[in-house]
């Protein structure tokens, strides 16, 4: 019995840890939607949700319940398997990235040595959900949305990966915990200052990667109605929605880890070692929301132009300079 | 399986797919501003062909008017461009007044000018809100609605209705302004210019906005006239044609205002023209308000204006020749609206709104023709979007500022 | 020299008459030479703005002015450079309702003429795409003609077809079940 426990214990602990992390992340995602509505509401001189629960705090729960109980409509003529699968691909790929993110020094679900690569791989994978759903829906708007998504992935994935190369060069590691430690040891404490160009490129491509304003072309409500998920309803629609916010949280977490010094802060807060991580995360999430309330949408060709003509050359230049400095200093 | 299902079986993007990629945009679509339906033939994202289909809101307004009296038909004009109903009413009343040969008291003309310019501001605010929302700027939308709400509230105080006002009537206006309304309008005109500046800072310095509007759907001036564009859409191309200046009606000849024109004729210029027009409209309201005390106590309806319940004949005030006997008779019955025909156009917020009315001397119009700017503007869409991208079609619909109620009539 | 005099000088007998109503001049022209007259007005007299084009049905007209033919097509022109309006009218007989198209002169005439065709059944010769515009393709008659009833006595036959279709679709899982049976 003891033997079994001894073998099973680490696995059990991992499962519990994973569950806790997932639950916390889900709560974050749910309340990001609430925060988004509330913040944008106040930016636009209106109230935002305020009916369900005190100050509308139960709104996300009500939303989930509503989506769960809605009829799940699958239009005829769709590629059934892919249509069912696509939202899960998006969501799973988005949520799995959370496993490698070190929330604080001693807590990362999977402390793998190629953490950054895992994140990049998974975030490209989540775009497959978008592309596949666009194709499987057999609807013209969804098809256009899927096309846009694939084009967007091709251009912005590259820029994002390249912008992270500078960080890898400086830290000399792809392990996220190592990157944070290397940052703390560096003269500026955060990489956002020496890697300002990389940070800039990363933030922009992260918005594009998560399909948010001003790069929300695949779903562009006023052009393609809802783009790739126009044919989805009920909880499948909800899953896409969830995936988008998961992507937002993951991308912000990666930015915090790679550029803003992760869990480290100006001073220790006893008892809450992840305090600074969360503060930075929330700040970045606020930035996302703020951008959404302010900016209009790019046009498709302008978006591609921005990616290929500005972001990729910039990040290449950044790599070159970082490499040269690394070589001589 | 029924044949209807088989159509759906064909996969888009499948190698066997050999038809042109046609997207049916509308009539239910978030940004076609009503029930406009566009058949778009696409090559990737580029528009190859575009065929607007209208008529989803066709209520037979022209046919209906032929079966109503002149006063009853006035109410229908509210439903043309339901965003600026006061301007539609004014145009119709001007046409009927011209048929009748009525001259409207000065106070009524001032009041009409005020409500017309209020309609212009509220229409342009709605245009800015939806145009910005279509391009993706969400916040401007709600800011504009806040101000529009204020204007609608003032409308409500003036005449009891917010949208379909029917405030003007043949020969004048329905009610005089109360001092509270004048006061509130003064407050509005004081605050409004600052609000416009606010909106400009929100989007005018925004690089994405500039990228999305500059150089999009350029219309050279000659072509704009040939396509029949009027109003701000024409002035964006640099043609200073404004009915308020060219054929002044109401009190426009006694107020000072400028007609802003664009230079390049692109979406951005039309946007600038409309923004500037709001400022000018504000200025016109202000001047009219300043002139109101001079006309204190004047009637707001012309003498001899027909009743709301219009009979077909009325007693003539002067002696008229008797139809059969040929000598002058006093108190004989003459038609309320004499026989004749008239084309009167006004500068509605969307463009030149014209009424062509033929009267046969009975109490009902023989023919009411509405020259609706939106109708003409929609007919110009295929020409304007050719070679542009799907995203631009939204910008084009927005920049032409179309309302389908007016287009379909 | 006024516009009407210039027109008379140039086209002579093709100008059939003029009429003044509410200080607005209307000129009746022969429909056979309408394109030439319009081209002349557009190119040489600078009437660049075709403000309106519409049809009028004078069936059962009781007014004092005599109407020779049942239909009239009315062109409201405006010269922006001279601030001058002009109305051109063409009489169209009932048995031969056709008018030469002016779309080659004014692009804006395209939809005006389509609407006029839709509403009155007047055919515009040389129009590139003369389809119905506001009414359904298979609508019986032309609604703005005076003999078209304001209210159809029976239901539009197409409507029953639509309901038939809805009934058929409601057999499928994705059809809206509420429309079953109309």
C-alpha cells in the first residue's frame, strides 16, 4: 500500500496542482470578461454589467450558465468532426500553455527546459482551431475569417518568435524560470528596458495572436459578422470565447515572465509570493482592454504590411544588436 | 434527402469549387445600416463585382401619398430618413407652400431652421457613431449617442416626439418654442463645439483611422456630380454645392455659415466635411436663437394655411371667376391646393432631398416624388468599391451615410 | 438668351412646348431626339447635375392642363455653375412606353430609370441593366400606375410559395418549427 502511495503520490500532487491552476485560471478568465465589460463600460460613460449579483459580480457565471443551456446547433453541410473539434483545439492549446509558466519561484506545473518553445508551439496550434472552424463551417463569412486567421498566423507568429529570441539570447536559456532568474540578476532587473524593441514587437504580435482589436480581423464583427465562429452557438461558441481570453491571459503571463521580471518585485510581500506576478499580469490585461476601447480595426492588407514590413525587420534588427552586444560585452 | 440539402453539401474551398466566391452581405448584417443587401463577388479579399439589392423597406410611400391629403402625407415624410425627420418635413412643407403660394412668417422660418440644423447635427452624430463603429472604434459610438440623446430630448420638449417629429406643418410650424427650450438650446450650443473637438481627438489623430480612411473610395469632382452624389459626399470631392447657399430656403439667407469642402474626395475628406458641418450647424442654431427675440409674438403659422383636416375645397377670400358663368363671385369654393407642379429641394443632412409634387387641384396630390439622397448614394456604391477590399465596403457604406428608409421609401 | 431659346434655336421642332408652374419652367421635348438634347444640355449648357428623373401617370387626369399621352417622364436638371434649374419632360404614350436612356450621359440615371421602369413599366432603350429595383422580380403590374390598386385584393401569390417553402424546410432538424403550416 505504502509502495503504491509512494509511486502515485507525485502524480496525485501534480493532478491536484493542475486542477487548482486550471480553476484559478478559469476564474481569472471569467473575471477578465467581467473586468473588460466593466472597464470599457466606464471608459464609454456607461455602467457595464450591474444586474446579476452585487455590482454585477455574478455576471460571468450567469453567462456560462446561459451558454451551457443554449441549443447547440450544427448546421448541415459542415465537416462534422472538425466542427466539433475546432473549439477544443483552440481552448486546449491555449490553456495548456499555462503549465509552463512559473507563477512564482517554486511553482511551475511543468518546469521544462524549452518552456518558450512549448508556448510558441501551443499558441500556433490554437490558431489551427480558428482556421479549421472557419473551413469546417462551410459558410462564406467563416471561410473568409479562417483565411484571414491563417494569414495572420503566418505573419505574426514569426514576429513573436523572433522578438523572444532576444530574451533567449540575454538569458541564455529557454526555461522560463531561468529567464526570470537571469532577469533579476541583470542590471535593469527587467528585460523590458534593454529589450524594449522586443517587448514592443511582442506586445503587438500578442494582440494579433489573440485576435483582439485592432487585429481582430478573423472575427471582425462589422465586416464578417463574427468571422470564423459565425456558425457556432451555445457552449461551442463559449469555448471559442474562453479560448480568446485564455490566450490573452497566457500571452500577458508570457510577457510578464520574459520582459517584466516575473514574480520579482521591488519588495517582498510575505505570504503572497505571486503578488507581483499578478499585479503585472493585471496591468497587462488592463492594457489589452484599454486598447480595445480605443482603437479602430486595421484592414487586412495593412495588417500584413505592418507585420512583414515593420515588426519582422524590427525584431531581426533587435536580434542582431542583442547578439552583437552579447558577443562583445 | 431533399435537393435543398444537397446545395449545402458542396464545400467552400474544396478543389472542386469552381464558382466565383459570392458573399451575400445583408440584408441582415451589422454594418449595412438597415436592410441593404449587397451581392459581392470576391477574388480573395478584393471586390470584383458588387450589386446592391434594395426594396426590403419599400412601403410604397409615393403611392400612399397619392391617396392621402397633403397634411396627412406630411406624416409619411417622417418615415423617409427617420434620423432627420425634421428636415424631411421641412422639404415637403416648402414644396406644398410653393404650390399654395404661401409665405411663412419669419419666426416660423427661424424655428424651422433651428430644427433642421438640429436634425443635421443628430444625423451627423449618428453617422459618426456608426461609421467609427464599423471601422472598429467602439468608444466614439457611445459618446456620440450621449449627445444625440440630448438633442432628442430637446425634440421631445419641442413637440413631444423624439424621432418622427412632424414639427413643421404646411405654412409654418406646429408650436412655438417655450423659454425653457431656448435656454436649453443655448446650453447645448455652448457645450457642443467642445464635444466635437473631443471626438476629433479620439479618432482624428489615430493612425489606424487615417490609414483606413485616407485614399479609400476616392471620387473625383466631375465623377461625383455625374454619379449624382450630393450633400457632404459631394462636398468631400471639393464641389461647393449646397442647396442652403444655392437656393436659400427658410432662414438660411439671413444667417452666416460656411460650406466646408474637401480636397481629395476620399473617405477622410468626407469625414472632415461632416465634422465641420456639425460646427457650422451649431453656429446656425446659435444665430437663429439670437434672432428669435426680434420676432417675439409673431404667429408661427401663416395666415391662410390649410387646416390639418384638409377639405378638398375652401371658401375663397377674394372674388374669383365663376367656373361656369364667367363673372366674379365672392365666397366661391376654390381648390385648397391649386393645380400645378413643383420641384423643391433642400439640403437634408444626407444630401439633396427633393420633392416633385404634381397637383391636379383636388385635395390630394396627384404625384409625390421623393428624390432621396440615399437612393442615389447606394447606386454609387458599386462604382466606389470596385477594386477595394471587403473591409473598405464597410467604410464606403459608412461614408455615404445611407438610410434605407429613405432609399426604399 | 435663355436656355429655352437656345434649345429652340438648336433643335427647332423637337421642342414641343413649354410650361410655367410656380415659376419653374418645363420644356416638352420629342422623345426621339431626347439623347441629343440631353447631351447638348449636359455638355454645352452645363447642366451637369441630374437632380431627379421620375415618371408620372396621367390616367384619369382631371386637371385643366391637357395631357396628350398617359405617361410623362420628368427630368429635373440643375446647373451648378449657373445656379439654374430646368425641367425637361417627355410624353410617353401608353401603347408604346419607351424612352431613350440617358445613362450614357449621367451615371446617376441608371437607378432612376430602373425605378421608373419598375414603377411605371416605361422601358428605357439602351439601358445597360433594366431590371426591377424596388419590387420583387415577379410582381404583377407596376405599382405607381394609377390603375394599380393601393391594396391588392388577394394575397400576393408568391407569398404562398414562400410559406410552402418554409413548411418544407421545417421538416428538417435545422428548420424553424414555428413557421410550420404558416
